[in-house]
C-alpha cells in the first residue's frame, strides 16, 4: 500500500461534505473503484496519531508550507494492485481545488496542485513518482 496525505485549505467539514458528494453512500473509509481508500486522520492530544511516524523535520517542512500545524488530513491509501497515478491525481485535483498541499511516500516536499498538474520535478521526482523513487534508489545502491 502506498499513501498520500492531503491537507486541503478550508474546514474539515467542507472536505467531508465534498467526499460525501463525490463518493456517495460510504464513509470510514470512502473508496474509489475499490482501489483508493480515503479517510480523515485527526491530530490531537487525546486520539491523534496523524504525525506519529513522521520525521519531525518533515512535519516542520509541512508546517512552513501551510503556515500552521495541521490538525487533520485526508489520508489516501493506494492499492498495490494498480498503478494508481491517474486515480490519485483525480482525487488530489478535487481535494486541492481551493488550495492546500499534498505529501507522498517518496519526498518530504509539500506539493501544491499547480506543481502536481504541471509535472514539476523536486529532488529528481514528480508527485507520487514511485517508479522514479525506486529507480533513484537502484542507482544509489539502496533498495
């Protein structure tokens, strides 16, 4: 499973309503074609675990990009049965239509929608560039 975190601009309730409209009749998680599993993660002192396995440096990069410490995110888990790139891009375009950023498993860079749509390359990778990530690791002798 590969994971993308989306930090949309605006309120959590508006994002939940958006997901309910576009993926009706489901929740906890919402699914797209049985291949993307979409949920809301919360970060608070009592139940929060959103950043529990994040490197503190990556959290700081995210905070700088959004201007505050996010208290929630949309987590998208992508099945390994599919490429998933088109599906992830479709969900990202929907969720970031009014601003925000997304992160993936391959770079700590908080990606904006214009960067994602333009195919921008940061540190040798595009957004959700699992193929490029594995190729870079092979070139550098990492697995």
